[in-house]
């Protein structure tokens, strides 16, 4: 691997995992019975049923099966990785696959050839199994392939095994092996662990801990623990061990201790003593396999042995299993929850005895990096909730693991309580689910270090983190050492271990009072850590927060009636509908404009879509036939939505087609203050009715008799920079910032979760900035009439109309920027942070971005060497002096503000980009393009274009262009959109519609992974139809798996359909079904119902046979079209099965007869249609040696 990085190898191996997954899935329950491995499906289904009954899962069979298929595929790939590593490092005498050079590779090929000479009936699967047999014979490697390895759950076919071997046989241009491990150690396996399977990475939140973080945590825990207790019998555990970074670090430290304490003992004895102290568990079997292999190689190297085939005494205390279940202290409760008979239910990959011996004991040190995700499996979520009292609301796994870490540490019974150290998500510090953990659990434990690492660059950690160090005893002392964040890392350091913030933490964690502008080190009063939320901000933030609080006379909660969500559908993609013509196209009788949090910005509100609204004007539920047809395919998904833990199907007064949570009191009264819950800055807006806000945009409701001025008074305070500061100190910083977190390298880019519980505690001063707020609100209303979509909604959009709207929009926006400045500076005075009135008394001029006082101060800092992307990201120009074209008295005021920023530390902190409104908008030209596009697409959806009389008729681009070219308005707007007055209507239309259609047939929409999920959905629909027909089913209908972008053949299909595959596209595409004489794309209208879609497709089949001569000689062209008819038939039968009195039969009967007739003519069966797939695109590939 000398010329290849670990990343390149992992990328190549991922492809092998994907190939194996497809093969193993077929071996479990594939359509071809002959390819299945005997007995596997029956054994897996029995285990699945046991897991369901034991509440270890609530996943569908397909999801549960696929998780285990992935584990087995990874296990087989890892077997070859381990074998290749052993071959390249001469740890074994045998050669199975290759070696570090061409000669060693030939030896492996010769050995394989000799094997098949002896066993000609065997395949390469059996050849791989000889590796398993050899590893099983050796003490050092037995644990890699024991009966608990997922590889024993299902074996690959011979062809798949050969394909895996061929991967390793590939050669570079010089004829040497392409992949070689001769010059690398096992650390590359950390990348393998993290990235080998995307499915596993998301399921288990795989994330390796950087070595420098692991070393720091061991410094804070292992070292002090060893100083106070004997080495003999000492134990350290990582219950979330992953690929073993903490375990390896602990092993090397313990070995060094043993070498110093008992140098007379032999190397092997010392190594085994060190290994005996190291324990690890992980829920992911292949993570444990990698950790086991890495520890084995480290032990081999430390003992001086060169071969794993010698009988060496290496015993590793590792096991694969769910630490939260097997380590739970309420074991009696656990037995009740997830046992079958008297024994706890263990998966085939779990060694129950080993798990109990490791987790049902106390350890001297507990370290780790637990997963940060929430638990998607409802059964497992409920089980954890019962086992760990700290689990609260929508908890993340950080919560139960925090409790488990302390529970695994030794108690204070002998005066030497265990040490606990972990790096974990800081979400519990401010989000509501963390209140029980902080106030009911951590307040009773002896925290020693609380270290804010959210500003440090930690590779791969997209979630803001904190390091906690503590001991498993009641609190000792009145203070806790805290490292508080002031500024985040200014860029990506070349060596993350030497980043500015991280280095400051490591070097100064023991220096109370240290402050270098990046971190502050302080002794926090323990009482401040006993209440939720926690704030770990340094640089004067604590003092400013205290002064804002002390100046208030009331809290927001005392001025309002209620705050929180108005509407929670429980499944947004099922209820969501695009704005415009979509509801008419989809046949939905009633929709309501739906505003999300991103639609609440800069005093304006904009609905991004609509929601199916099955309610009367009085908000009573009403069954709407058209809406029910749209929702029916997702009925099972909607039935299992949970309202406060109870499935919708078990709630008597809630129908499956209703919105999960409709808070009528927040919808009835028109006037609301809404806000974006997830945003980088505070955005509150006054809404006057006519729309609803979803779960990302909570609403504040005042008393029913509250006036508009009452709302505006509060609105101004909530939109101020003071409010922005206060909210960020009390609300959770969300993931999604770079410095290891995506692209948010600076504080002003980081998003926060401004939830209702925190917002209602906002402190209010005695006076309000009413006049400033009223003027801002008026300007915002004017601005809303000038956006391109509003212009296009009331007239044909022309160049002149759009240019006038842009000029006016720029003028009003400049006034709003200036007015917001007045609001901010007035609020500083209202909160007692300044005494002087620094508001402008004259006719306020508009100002551009870059001209505000704080931006001038920032530009001066940039001139002195500070780095920021503020000006570039907001398309503004940094200036160091107030522009001369502004009024003189306004320039004087700006200078006075600059003086205050320089002299007043509170104002200096507030007048930073992270607290000042960004006014970030989409570029005008982009908004114009989108508005023109929507206007044009609405015109193309004209029903008259898609029917000949009453018959639904597909049209090619050429045919559409011929009709639309007669519409002068359409032609002019099309050219304006295209930016070319000379472009032909056909060419522009082809570009406009290129990604607007979604194919009529599943096999043309999905990749193989998507087709597998589609099969599960069709099974669910079949059961729903049987249930609707009155049949009593044997068990509950399974919840089908949701789709992912990777399941679709094109990104545009995913963007139209989403994870529930709801058809929200405007048009249906018919690939390769166009006339031989017309190569332009063929489309249908997505507004056709199922019967019309079937009639249109049947008409296409007849037309191609009659006009283009497609007949028995070209069945490959007609087969997918007939497959499309077969897919539509169940829906036509379901919704259009009634007899048409004019024809004496139903449309469904007609389509069925057409389908049967054409299939007979072509010699096809319905089964042939079901398995039809498009031919894969041909591409060249490298020739491998066989």
C-alpha cells in the first residue's frame, strides 16, 4: 500500500462490501431459491421473531435482515484484510491470497491451485474457509473467527468469494500487488472501521477517536488512578470501544508500568498482565474484530514474537454486544424486558457469558467516546428508557452512556472510587432531554473536569463536544475545574493535535485563571453545574449574562399565553405538498401553506410548501377522498407515528390520516409570533394568519385580547442582538460547523436550537423598542410584495417589472439594515448596558452590509491581521471608515458607537458577528430564475396539453414545443429564463424539463437497493389491501423501510420523491418509449390518476406497435412498458375498480385484458415483467489474473 492512502483502500473495500451484501442477501432469502444457503432464512427469521418478542427491535424484517447482511459482508471482507496483513508481515507461514511482492503472490496462487486439485468440487468460498480454519487453530486469532463472528451467519457464493479474491489479486503497472500492507501498522484499520460500510456508520454512529484526544483523556483518568492503587488487578474498560484506540493506548501505558514494576518477568508474561487489565465492548461486531486484531498485533510486537502460529498466551477481554443492555444495573428489570424463558435473549453474535463477565463488574477506569445519535428503533428506545432513569424526552445515547460509564466505575466503598473520562456530545448541556441527566444524576457525582471542546478542531467530529472527567462518588469540594470556550479554531490546522484551541486546553487545563482569548480556565461553583442548562462560554460572557438577567423585570413566560409547536405532522414527507399547482395535480381537496423555520428570516415569513389539511374551518377532522388516496400508501408509516410514546393506531380519537399533533389553540387565533428554531441567529416574525407553522418554527401566543402593538413590543426585544447573545448562552449549539464540523468555521456560522422552553425564560426590561419594531415590520411587509415569486404571481414577469422590483427591494432592505442597528443600540440602553442614548434622531438613511459599526471595527481588525470570512460570505466590502455619502451626523453617531465598542467589554461582546443579524439572502438573479422556472412549469402543466379529448396523451418535447410556441407570453418568459432571445422553444423546453420527470416504472427509478425496499413496500400495500377487504391478518403489518438518495438512479428522482417515495413530480417520463422518428424526451402529466396513467401507457403500447412496428420482433422495447402496466394494475383495481355503465366493465378489467393480450403475443408472463431490469451501462474494467 506504499502508493495508496488508507482512504483509497477503504473506498475500494467499500465496493467489495456492497457486492458481498447483494450476494449474501440473495443467500438469505433471494428470489432464486437455488442460490439460498440452506437453513439460513429459517434460522434468521426465528432469531428476528425472538428479538421482536424480547423488545430488542421493532424494525421491519428487511431492515433487520440488511443490518445482519452488512455485518456478515464486513466480516468476510475483514477476514481477507486480516489474512493479507498477516501474509505481508510474515505473521503466518501459509499464503492464501497474496503477499508483499509478486513472488509471494504466486505462492498463494499455487497453494490455491493445489487445493482445487485436491478438492475439485469446492469453490473459492471453501478456500476462504481454510483461512477461518487456520485462524481458529491459533490462540492469538481464534477470537477473530469464533462462533460469534457474523461470518458464520451466512457464507458468500463461490462467485462472490472469487470476486473478493480477485480484488486482492489486482496488480499495479509494474506487476506488483496493487494493495500491500508491508509498510503500514494497524492504525489504518481505524479508517476501515469508520468508513467500510455507510449503513453501519449511520446505524452505529461510527467515529474513531483521534489519538491525541485519547491520550489526553487517559492522562486525566488512567494516570491518577494508577497513582493511588496497585497495578495488580487494575482494570480499565471502554464500553464503546470501536476500533480500539483507547484500549491500545491503555495497553501500552500499562505495559510500561509493568516493565518498571516487574522487570524480571518475561516479556510474554508482562504483555499478558497488561492485556488482562484491558476490557472492551462494542455493539458493532466488526469493530470488536478490528480492536481484537489490533491488540493482538500490538501484543505480538511487544512480546517480541514474529509469528502468530506459535502457542502464545494472548487472552483478550473483548466482546461484541449492547453495553447498555448487558451492563444495565437494573438487571431484574432487564430480564423482564428482553428475556425468553429464564435466559436473556442474546443474538447469535453475542457471547452472553463474556458480556456478563466484562460488564457486570466494576472497573478502576472507564473511558470512551460514546455514540451521539438518538435511538431510531422504538422497542430499543423504550427499553433503554426503562433501564436508565436519566433518559428523558427525545434523548440521545450520550445520556444512558453517561449513566453507564459511572455505574461501571468502582464505587467509593474502599475510598478509591473509579475514574471516568469521556468525550461526548454537548447536546445534553442545553437541550431539554439533558435536564434529568444534569440535575438528577451528574449533580450527585464528583465531576473533576468539565472541558468545552466545541471550539477545538477534532477531525470527523461534526457534533460540538465536551470532555467530562469525574469519579464515581458523591461530590467533593465546592468547585469544579472548567475550561470555557471563547473562540473557535480559526482554520484547519495541519496537525490537529497542535491546533490553537486544543493546545491551549492541553497545556493550561491545570492553570486556574488562565485566559488567552481562545479559552478561559476557571473554578466553577459546583452549584452552577447542578442546574440545567450549562453554559461553558468564557471571555466575559458569564458576566454579561449576569448583568442582562439582573436588569430584567420579568420573563417572557409571564407575558404570553403559550409557546411551542402549532403543528407536528409526525411524518412531514407524507403530508408535505409543494406550493402552487401540486395540490390540484395530486387531487388533494384542502391544503394549508406550511412555514418551516427556514422560512422565518429577517422579519419576513415565507411558506416553503403546503401540508395536506384534513380539517374543517372549525378544525374538526374530515375525511377527504383525494387526500386519503395520497396518504394511503403511507398508512402503515402513519399508524406507527408516536404521540407522547403512544402509536397513533392506539389513540382512539385520532385517525391515521390526521396530523399527529394539532394544537388548535395555537391555530385558531390568527396573530402569532413565530421563530426559526434552528438558525445561526435569532429570527422572530409577526404572522397575521392564513398559514401554519411546522415543528421547526414554534409560535408564541399572547392573550386573545392582545393588540398588534403588544406583539410588536416583544418582537423587537426578541430580534435584538441582546436576545441573540442570551439565547446562545442558554440554547444548544447544533452540529454542522466545520473546524471539524462541515463549513461553519466561525461562531457566527454555527447554528443553535432556540427551543420554546428556553425562549420563554428570556428576560424582559421595563421598556420596549416599539417604534423601531413597528417600522421594521412595515418595511418587511413592503419587501414581501417585491420578491420575484410575488411579482410573477400577479403579472407576466417581464424584464422591466423585475428590474423595478429589484431596485425597490434593495432600497427597502438597506432601510431595514439601518433600522435593525437602531433597534440593537436602543436595546443596549434598555438593558442598562449603556447609559447614553445612541439612537439616530434624524431621517434614517439606508445602509449596506459592511457599513455597520461592528463591521467597520471588524474590518479594522482584519487589516491588523485577523481572519474572517464574514465579508466574503455576505458579499460585502470591508471598510475601515464610515462612508462619506452618509449624513454627517449619522457618521458622527457611528463613530461614537465605535468608541463604545472599544471601551465597553459588554458592548464589544454583543457587537460581534455571532450576535449581529446576517441579512443573508439568495442572490437576486437566482431567485428570479426560480420564479421564472415555476411560472413556466405551471404553464406546461395546463391540462389541455395532456389530453386529446378525454384521453390522456403523452407528449414529446417537440410536440409540447409546437403547441407552446403559439403562446407569446410563454415564449417571451421562456427566453427570459434561458437568458437567450435566439434560443428555440424546443431547446429551451428540453432544458427546462430535463429533470422534472420521474420514470413510470420502478426498475427505471431505483438502484438494486431501492428495488429491495420497493419490494417491502409492495408487501405492506398488499397486506393493507387485504385488511381493507376485511381479512383478519396473522400479525401486525410491517413498517417498510424508508428510501435514501443512494436508492435512486438519479438525484432528481430523490428530490422529487423523498424517503417515502411520494410522487410529487410534475411529469412522468417514458424513457426509450418515444417514436423512432422523434428522439426528444417523452413525458406524461403527473396529474393523471392511476386509471389515466394506465390508459396513457396502454395507448403508447398500441401506438408503438401500430405506428412504429414494435411487435414480437422487438419484445425488449415493449417489455418495460408492459411492466409499467402491471405495476399500475393493483392501483387501478383499488381506486377504479367500479363498472363503467357505458362499457359494462371497469377500467381495471380493461387494462388487465390489454396486459394479458400483449403478454400472450410476446410470450411473456407477469413474473417476467416483475424481474425485468434495464441493461447496465457498459464500462471498461481492468483485467484481473484469474
